[in-house]
C-alpha cells in the first residue's frame, strides 16, 4: 500500500494532484511548521503573457514552530483581490463558468486557519478531477519525528509499506533507514504536461489554470503527468 503526504498548500499545481493520484492513501501534514513566503500561503496563476503570484496574508505569532494548521489568516481584504485577479485572468477561458462559482464560494467562507482553507480547496479540486484517494490528517494520528523519521511514523500510522515522495525530498529522505523498518521508498517521476492556455505555455501554475482551460480533460492530463520509480 502506497502512502504519500504533503503540507496543505494554497491553490497547488498539477504536481501535487498527480502524486495523490499515484497513491493508495494521502495524508495532509498540517502539523508541520509554517514557512513564510512559501507555497503554504501562495501560488501562481496566469496573467496575460506572465505569471502572477497570489498570497494569503497571515498573522505571525513569532513563536518558533507555528504549524500550518495553527496559522491564522489575516483578515478578508485579500479575497476580493484574489478572486478579481482570477476572474480577470480566466473569464474568457472555455470552462471558467464551470468552476469559478464554487472556487469563489470556498474562498469567501469565513476561514480562520490557513490550513483549513487550503485543504477545502484541494478536496474540491480532487472531486473535480475524479481522484478518489482516501484522505487522512496528521493531527488525527500520533505522527512524530522530522524528515525521514516523520515519513516512517506516517507509514506506521497508516499501515503503509511503501511511501511516495516527489523530487524535492531528495535532500532529506534516507531510503536505507526506511528499508530497515520494512518500508520501500518510491519516487514520483513527474514531467509537466503542456495543454492549451490560449497563448504560449507557462508551466507550474495552479491547477485552476488547467481546469479553466481544459475542463474535464484535466483528469487525464493530471493522471498522465507522472509515474512511480524506485
């Protein structure tokens, strides 16, 4: 059984959804430390010929180790800007009207915590992509340790004998240590797909770019974007 996990991030890209699709179970790791100017609170959309970053403002407590799940959103003023930017960028795209109302409704809910907002959006995107993988939350389990130790703890909590990471984890995953406790580590072999954007292609944008442009075909685009390698 293959487990993967990821911190709750804002409007994530195709990369994350492909990893989830390759897994048997997925865990949101919201207990991890919030990092400012990180994907936890920001992501890119298209704006004409360039990309544009959208950032959710948060309250910084100054306390070391503040988790993503504990991070409080700073007000509601940003919502109009984000939704306006999304509408201006995509209102002429073929499937904008199919998805924007639900995105608008989700963002406009009275969120307190960043992690809750991020998770709600990801769950909605998974539903649209028809990726039906069981979702779990690190806060509901006794997950301990950091880096490789945390991955081992996650697998043990889920009864998983395989763990899937993306390339960004190369710097800290100790595959030999995982093997010693009976866990086979796997890698996501991801290649960013190109699809119609109505102009020269820009990669690494939020999944909403693919949805607004490709609609239901987004599922196949996401599924085919990566495979598993040992």
